[in-house]
C-alpha cells in the first residue's frame, strides 16, 4: 500500500492510475458477464427446448465461444490480484465457498455439453442436459451473490440482497442469451425465443428495482451514491436500453437487441462500480487509493495491460468473425 499522493497520474486522462485500474477491473467484469452471460442464458433456455434438433442448435451456437469467453473471468481475477492484492486476499478469503461454488458451476457447465454429445442414449442426454442447465443457472446466480456481498461489505455468504441480485443476474443472462440466439438461429426457434426475452427482461427490471430499494432503505452508506449523477444516469440508461431491447425484439432488429443486451450488462456493472467507489472492500475498510499497489509495479502493470489487452481483443474479433454465421437445424460450426 502506498500514500495516495505518490500515485502516478495518467497523462492522457488526467486520472490517478488507481482509479483507472478500478475502472478497468469493472470493465473486465462486464466483459465476462456479457460474453459468458449469453452462454449462461443459452444454458438456461436449454431447459425450455424439448426438440432434439433445437437443443443441438443451442449447443452448436455457443460451441466455439464459451471456453474463450471464460478468459475474462481469469483476467478479472488476475487484475484484482495484481492491482489490489489486499482486496483479493480479503474478499476471496471471506467468500471462498462462493468462489468454489462459481468454479464448480463453471466446470459442470463446461463438461455437460461435451458429455451430452458423447452418446445418443435418451437417459444419458437427459441427465447431462439437466447438468448443463443447472451449471448455467447456478454460475451467474452465485456470481450475483458474490457481487452483492462485495458491494455491501457483507461478511456472511447468504444474504437477502445477494439472493435477489443472484436472481437478477440469471434473468439478465437469459435476456443476453435470447438476443444472441436470435442472431444465430432461424425459423420457429427464433420466433419462440421472443417471448422468453420479454419475460426475462421484466423479471430483471423488477429484481433491480427491489435491489435499489434495498440499497436506499437498508444501506445508508450507499444512499448518497445512489443519487449521484453517474449512478442515476446509468439507472436511466437501463430503462432506456430495456425499451430499446423490447422494441428491437418485437421488430426483429437482432443486432440492435443484442447491442441493447450488452448495454444492460455494462449499465448494471457500472451501477455497482458507482455505488462502491471510492471503497473497493467495504468490509475490510479499503478504498481504491489505500488498496492499490505501490507506484513501480502499478506502472509496470499498466504498460503490460496496454500491450496485452489489445491482443485479447484481437483474439475475440478473430474468433467471432470466424464463426459469425447463423446455425441451421442439424448443422454445426
């Protein structure tokens, strides 16, 4: 830890590097929630499909992407460890059971589709199909619990706001998954998904209202941040984006709906960051300035991030460009 006065200042943005890393950390989290979010959403929607060909379409749609999308979770953990090691140690030690639950759910979510494809026995596919759904539902649910506990400084694993935010994240991933699948599929499946998207969007908005109501009523330390200009703007943006998503889904503007789903994810993560700042570990009494590493490693990490992050983006551009087309029934990439 270092004296805030000694922090390096970025000459381009005129902001302390500590603040830039705080923003980068939440940007990485948003990228994971957006990209792996539609994978989770597809897994949740898998439970609504009885037709074998439609289930194969769903698995084929995310097949090239899901393991690459998880890279952002690794980057998130690495960025927190490198820039805010005290937060990493305190936060993960307090909620290590949630961390193991998230990892376990991700393992099940990743293993299940592979096992599902190994045999065409009905009982076998039913079992692994259910495992795929469970992993896809529990991973974002536990991530939501972790995020809420981090924001509120909770020292226990199971909290009421954690449960509500967990459900909100699940609903948001379904919104994301519907938008992605309507880009990737054709025919009756694409039309059937429209209703799922509407329902998930309404559920998400209701759960977010409950969460913000809790923050206002039961978290006085966050109340002033709730009415700050950035957070208020992001809440308003959420309502606008929800309207855009609904209208674009109704009008079959698939890319617009997908962009609106991405905006909803980034708005939510921005709201969390806005409510949290300048604290970064409320339970541990750590702020962004007191938790950041010393200036030399911070500068070195900033140089490394400036080099490596563009390479990560290039990888994802190549990946999504290579598998950009739709999936027809009975086909795969």
